[in-house]
C-alpha cells in the first residue's frame, strides 16, 4: 500500500464545553493520504507489510522561521514510519526509525511479520526525532490490525468490530489563513500548545477516527468488540461506558470485558469499570448491551466517556451509543477458550540474566525544555545501550519526583520500548474494586515518584531501536535512548542496520 504524507484540508466539529455544537473548523494539517486519520492496515502472522511512504510535504517550512527547534532545520517536514508494538526487525527497511525522508523522497518499507506474531491491535505513526509530536498531533496515525487466532473464537468472530483511533489535535486558528493548524511556535495565551493544561484551556475535543463525539449503534443484547488506540500526545483517558438518568444526570457504569492490552491477548476475560489509556496504549474490550445484572438494555442513548474528567463536564463525552432494534442473544467467550491464546510465557525470577534502569526526567529551566533518561538527553551520535540477544532483563523504570527543585517538572511519563514487549503488574478497576493483574505490554505509565519493575526477553531480532517517553514532545526534547540488541560476543554496530531508496540515517 501507499502512504502519502501531505498537507490536506479537512473539517473538525467545534463543540463547546457544554456540548453545544458550533459548526466546523476548517483545518490544514499534515496527513496520511489526505485524511484526519490514516487508513487501517491489516495483515496476518507470516505476512510482509509492503508500505511505500511518499513524503509530499513542501520543501520550504510551512511556518517560515519556526523550523529550528532542537537545532534541526526542516525537521518538521522530514518523516519516517514506526509500527508501534510489532515484534519485527528494527533494521534495514523494516521498523527502522533511523530512516529519514525529506520532502520529495519515497521509501519502500518491507516489514516481515513472524509466523508466530501475536494477533492484536497495533498502530503506526512517524518517529523522526524532533518532529514526532508535531506530526502525530496533526493526525498522522493509523490502526494496524494483525488478524489471527483470537479472531476465530466463536463469540468474538460473531461480534461486530469497531476500531477507535483516539487523537488529540491541538489546532489553533491562524489569523491570516483562518485555518486550523498544528505548527511549531503555536501558542495559547503565550503558552505552547503542548504544555500541560493548555489542551484543557483550548477546549478542543478528542476525535475518534477523525470525528468529534460520533454516534454508534448497538442492538439490545448485542456484543461488540471495540479496539481502543490512544494516539494522542499527552492526556490520560479513563474510558467508561455509562447510562445517564435523564432527570438527575446520575451515571451508572456498565461493564466492559477486557481481552487484550497493547495488542497482546491476556488469555482471560476481565470485567472492568474503566479502561485506563495513556498515549501509546491499546486495549481490546467486548461490550454487551446488557446491564450489570445481565439484563438486556432498553432502547435509548448511552455514553462512552472519559471518567477522569469532572463528572459534570459534558465535554468528557467521547461518543454516544444508540441502542435500538430487535433484541439479540449473543454470548461472551469463556476463560477456557481464551486461556490457550495468551501468546507469551511468564518470565520467572530464575530466567533473569541482567538488570537495566531508565529514569525519566524533564528539565524545565531552559527553552525548549530538555528530556533526560538516566540524566542524559538523546544523542543520535552516542553509542546505543547494548543488550544481548537471548538475554532476559529486569528493568527498573522511574519518574523521579523533584518537589523542591524548580529545574525539574514533577510529572509521570509513559515508558515505551520498541520491538520487545515487557511483562508487568497493573491494577484493573472492576465494578467492585481493584485487582492486580500480571500482563504483557509495550507502553506503561510511570507516576511521578514511582518506580516500576518490568521483565523482558530480547528475542529473534538484532539491531538498533528506541525506548522513550510517549508524551511525544518529551521524546522530541530528548527523553529517548537508543538500544541495540547484539549477538553474544559481538561488538555491535552503531546505526539502523542500513537503508535504501531515498532514505537517510542519522
């Protein structure tokens, strides 16, 4: 398939905080194939993804004089492609984020999926250092679905599927063009749009597949499979399915049934009250048009909301679900059916061969801020951290708090590592309380002052890849580090494993 990277004009619904529709804003944004969200890519284990990336952005910066952040001229018109979460080679013309395409260049990505690749929900987006936040928040992201074993479970196969690419597009209206834009230098009341709190001040709404507050339909008793992808740059979401009392406005939470996280089948079906989503996260849930007691929902309107916002704020609504039509009886899959489909084995204490640390910090005593991992900002010329193929590491990942040091921001960071997922323990919020669950993921939020322990295996692939904060401007500010998996006894080789076509490496 072909992905054309170009500016395109689209419309985004303008809805006030009280839910009042105010028509549409016309926006001019960087895009994949001219749309607010990239096309869905589907494949199966063993397939090869052949993707021609064509950079049609203009050679001249769209905003003259604003292209010198991070000391890299024209970085905002340079692009590449990252397949987030896939266990594939990071070298050559595969998932190689060292490739850089300047305007006018094309590059043929050839990403070979192993035959045992987990079926699940993944996504793709650009990953050039210094421009990732700008390009992704323009809307350059899309779903990447690997079909496989879990899709053949009878109850799941029978369930209609909906994919939700949830995006934050912090556009401001350009005074001259009257078009919405997301460009370096954009500010709200003198503050850059990526700074914490500005998104809320802008009163922008999350888009789901490019739409503000879309309407979905279900039949009473119907089961659907929803694939959530958080493709935003910062905000946490707590996805809840609710019904509202029309007289009092009081909400009742309806269950969602979690079956996969970050593309990896959990092997269980967990009823949850909410699904926590940070940037980079994915979650697969089954929803059933029944209440907590299993009674079929009456016809009416229900709501997908962000439970993390003020319960009185209408803007927390993400989508409306209209239940209507003939009643159907649909089943949920059983634990027995799902358990054999968990693709990855637990990592036990006796397997661990090494230890790694990653401390995420943000220095705010300079302009722009500086992101650090273990006290150092990303340096493309520095040797990568060496990891051994076949090794099993225990990672300590932290977001150190500095409450009395004004040089540092005190905030949490979503840790993401390419190629190899990790095992960790998370809390699931059920309808009757929380429980700990051991899961596999590729992105995990680390609260300020918290240290998490993650376990990972380096399997099958050698080459250079990244770990970074998935608050994307933090990564652009330097909160990123290169890793290289090498063969035991090898000295390794700095670089992305080669390039071809019109691509360049750092």
